C-alpha cells in the first residue's frame, strides 16, 4: 500500500485523548505511528483512535493497536477505537481484538458516553 499513515491529536479531556489515524496502517507506517501513539498513551490513560480515515490495515496495524492496548493496560488504562472501516473492523473482530479493545461505531458515540472526559 502507498498512503502514508498519519496521527493527528483532535482533543484532550483529562484522561481521555482523541486522535485520528489516517492512511495505511501497515508495516511501512506502523514503525513511525506507534511511538507517536505510545507518547499519547503515556499522558492519557484513555486514548480514543478515530479510524474513519484509515484506508488499509494489515496485521502490522492490528499488532500496533494491540501493543498500544497492552501498554495502556499496564497503567490501568484502556484503548477505544471509533468508526473503523469495514475491512479494519473485520480484521479486529476476526482476530478477537474486539474483546480487549473497545470498538465504537462513531467518534460521537464515544464522546457522548464520556462528556466530562472520564474514561469510566
């Protein structure tokens, strides 16, 4: 795949941080994206990743999400993803990652559930 992956911080609300991932999540891009996402996770225990602009996700992208989730769980945090495209959602569910990563249909759904920015 050719579209470079990109992480953009959209909002910060206490332990909740919202970031958008865009482009491809594959072995070409995850080496750059994981450190950026890990830095976000180091300062916010409840990151939400908006995946609506992800154009492709392979096992490297899934691995990045699982590594990030593991890192967060070590500090009693959690990871949520919002609006994954059909192919990405299929990969997440087939791998069973939806049992450890909260998957939401839209970013608005996540933010409505946490209007004050708490992750609870």
